[in-house]
């Protein structure tokens, strides 16, 4: 039986996936690079620099390493400014009830996010105290689809990977969960992933596992 659930953050717990999109769109428009929501879905779960490389696939010219660093910093500056406006209202529907339900069932909960801004988001939304462990972009060297962040979260929880479930909105996150020998639950965009073990229309459906 599953003893620990590891939640992705952006697009699963909080609607910050929309803020990532807004900030990348501003950068792409500044550079005159085509960018839309379909391309944005490929950025879900992957690191900041890997996201930039995906955006640059549509660029008309090559960019130097220094230019790439400036672009990533520009995007992150916009994104961090947008995070200042976050409140508990930005927690996605069903998340609070799901966390309450897990706690009532004695199931541990962790965050497993590629983001280096995860702690700020958890603090601004009041979610930080709701988790037994947090593993984020500051704990890892390899971003999803590598399983490192989920294995780190499982270790912090003290639960064997095979007894952990992951909840993800990213294809890269589903791949990471499977590479880590975990059960993969897909929400949102990740429901189209063939590798997902289960697809949830509503995150609260997760609780049926223990009924
Ligand atoms: C993931 C997002 O959670 O974090 C990605 O889905 C993002 O889109 C990645 O690129 C890294 O985030 P940050 O905040 O460190 O730039
Ligand atoms: Mg996500």
C-alpha cells in the first residue's frame, strides 16, 4: 500500500504554471521568438535552462552562453515579481481537501519540484507547513525526467520509492516517477502521457486509493 505521496508543485498544487508561461512569453516576445501554450506544455517539469533551450528551438539565430544566462535571469526576475502577488487563493481546487484526507489516513505528503522558487511559493500560499518534506530545485543537479528530485523527497519522507505515489502535470514528471520505481498519477496536461499509471480528473480522486 502507498505510504507517501509526492506532489509536483507548479500546475499541481498552485497555479504558478500560468505565471511561468506569462514570464516566458514576455521573454519570447522581447526576442521576437514564436512561443505558444503547446510549446509551453513541453516546459512543464523541466529546469529553467532546459526550458530556455526548448524556446530557442524557434529562434532565428544562435545565442551565446552569456546571452542565455541573461535571458534566464530576465525571465526569473519577471517570474519572481509575479510570485509576490501569490496568496492562498492560488492553491488549485481540491488540494487542501486532498492534503487533509491524506493526513487523516496517516499517509505522508511531500513536494517534489524542479523549481528553485518552490519554498517561496509554499510560504506565500501558506502550504509549507502542510508537508512532511520538501525536495526542490535547490536539492538536485538533474531535473525531471531524471528521478533525482522524487528519490530525494522519498528519502526525506523515510518511505521506500516503491511505496510512494507521485502526482504530476508534466510528461517529464511522469517519466521521472516511473524511473524512480514509483506509481505515477497524472493530472492536467500529463493525462496524455502513455506512461501514467492512473489519470485523475480531480486531485481528490487520489483519496479513493485508501478507501
Ligand atoms: C518546474 C516548472 O516546476 O520548475 C518548470 O514546471 C520550471 O516550468 C521549473 O522551468 C524550474 O523553475 P524555476 O522556478 O527554478 O525557474
Ligand atoms: Mg508541474
